[in-house]
C-alpha cells in the first residue's frame, strides 16, 4: 500500500476550503479538518484546543477510523480508513496534531462479475465529466472504459486528486449515439494499478439511472461491440428497446452477402419450427432471389434482418404473389405496387425496433418509385400489428414455397398516404415513418402538398410521446 500511495501527490487543502469531517472509531466522535487528500488517502488536522491529550489518547497507527465527509447540506458519505501515522504540529499560527489516513474499500460492496462488464477499446470509449463536489469550480474529466447494468469503470488523470471511495458524482456522459446524458454514480473502488502512470481507475455504481439513459447505454453496446446480440444483452440484465443508431442497411452486392441472408432465413425458419435439422442454407434460395433487390439490416458485422423487394413493373408475369396463385385486385395493378417478401429477423434480435426500420426502408423504396403501394404477406397473428401501421387486409390467402401448409394473409400499404401521416394512427406514424418521410422529403424525392405538410409536421410534434409509449409496450411484453 505504501508503494501505491507514493504514486499519488496529495492535494493540499487549506482550512475551511472544505467542511470539517466527522471522525468515528476513536471513542467519542469528533470533528477534524482535511488538510490534504488523494484517491488513496487523506490527512486530517486536530487543533490543540479541540483535543485534551490528558483525557483522551490520540488515534494510534493501524487503528481503523470512519470519516463522514459532507458534500453539501443534503448529502454526505462515509469512508473507511486506517491510521498510517500521527504527528504533532507546533507552529506559530497552527498547533495541533496531523493524522495520516489510508482509505480502505468496504468488502461489503458487491462487485459485478466480469461476464457482465462490457469492456471498450480506446477508439470507442465514451467521455464524461462532472463538477468536483469538494472543490469550488473544478471540473473532472473521464473516459468510460467499461460498464454493466449496475456499474461503470471510469479512467481519469492523476491530476484529479480529490476523488474518494464512497463519494458521489453527477456525471454528464457524452455518448456518441445520443444527446448529453446526466446520471449520478457512487465511487465504490479506486484502483491505481495501471501501465499508465498518469491515470487511474474508478469503479462506480449507477444511482437510479433513468430508463432513457439505460436505453442509450444498451444501444451504444450494439454500436461499439460487434457480435453482441440482444439475447446476450438480456442475459446480462440489459433492456434493449431501441437500436436505431446501431443499425446499418446495405444491399446485396456479392456472394457472401447473399449467403449471410440465406443463413438468416434458415435460422429464422428453424426458430419458428420449420426446416428442423437442416444445415444447408442454400435450400432457402428461390427463383425470385435473382429478380429482386435484397436489403440487409446489419448490426456490428452481423446480418440481423433482411427483406426482398420485387419490382413487377405492372406485369403479372413478374409478380411473385401472382405466381403463387394470388388474385391481386385490379385497382392495385392500376395504381402500381411493389412486393416485399422474405422478411425475417434473427431470433436473437427480436423484441427491439429492427422491424420498424426495415419497414421504413421498404416504404421509402416504394414511395420514391412509380408505384404507390407495397404488397406483402403476413401470418394471422401479425395482421393486427400491420393494420395499426396503416396496412389494409386484402382478404386474400396465399401459400408460399418456404412456408408450406401455412396459408398467409395478403396485405397492402399505401406508402404515399403513410409518408404524409394519412395512414394508420398518429402514434404509429411517429414510430415507424416520420424520420423516413423527413429524409426523403429533404432530398426532394417526395412531392407533398402544403396542407399535407402542415398536417404531417403537426402530427410529428408528438414523436417523444409516441416513442415513450412504444418503449412501454415492449417492456410490458417482456
């Protein structure tokens, strides 16, 4: 411990720079003044006038003491210490006793297991800062090295010497996937063992983080840690309800992309009880794959969802659903439609909002093409979900080769109306289509009449409420 302590230069404090500390463990409690401090220890000073050595012996070397340090009028914390030296000070203006203390981390503090803590490389470390709770107008700056649902590991410069185990900090976390987030933490442990002699580590516990902040932390993991699935995160205690900034969309451009989609289709089918025991994903390839546009939804380096868009050009011979025997209404042929098929999501990524963003891409492609409608098939259980988004049930059943023996419902979605917030409920528009419409309109790819634009903007004002309700729904399902 002595060797570690020498690595820190104590921060000198002057009388009344900080409030007096309450010292317990030496018989009767007493107040003393902090005269220096570092993350590993502190020095306290007792005036001669406040201590009668004839009646009370001074604390001795090795004796445990507790310090109650007041941060403000409403908050204080207790830190356990051991006396490392006692010295008498006899100066002209200052007579009393100096007691050197070494901080001791409480063994009762529970520490997360290593398998719950997500570590980040230096490239992906978020930043944080906090106002020093002890010193006036001092700011502390940190890198976030790792975190779990309960704890966070911070690295900071050794020039920040006023941090003490047990102390709380009002952190401002700068996550690249969200706006500045405020959260309170309590320092559990300070570790100086590092190859970097100019910094040290803080192990802290989150104090009642908001749901929005926890969601931002979970989303950041998906961005910074390729290969970590939603299922794995749920096992670690995370609630993943949205992942917009973690998602990338690409079109198939090479053979390995198509192979990844076929693997995904097989995994999704087997999760639903079909193609049990099959290992060759090439069985998922069909005659329409070379004719359509394949969309890949990627998180990290993994394809987690996909869909296929068929451009039938108004010809029955090029229509996938017509080839399955579906009698598509004449009005759809007149107004024009695209077809979305082979929609699937990896089992480990269900329960978040992957589906909504995939649907946004499908409706955007439809809205900027010469077609007006998007036609797709659905299981009976999902029909109400699509209808809430504005889809119309065509009352047509169809059976597709990849799902034999399971007649599906054929639905259509008016993408033009959806883009103008005229289809479905206002809540559904804000959750599923608002960002897509704004992006497409900014690019000049949508021609929205002024009165429709005014309505769309008015409806868009309730987006925060819509997102909040959607998150609550997902949590309720879990």
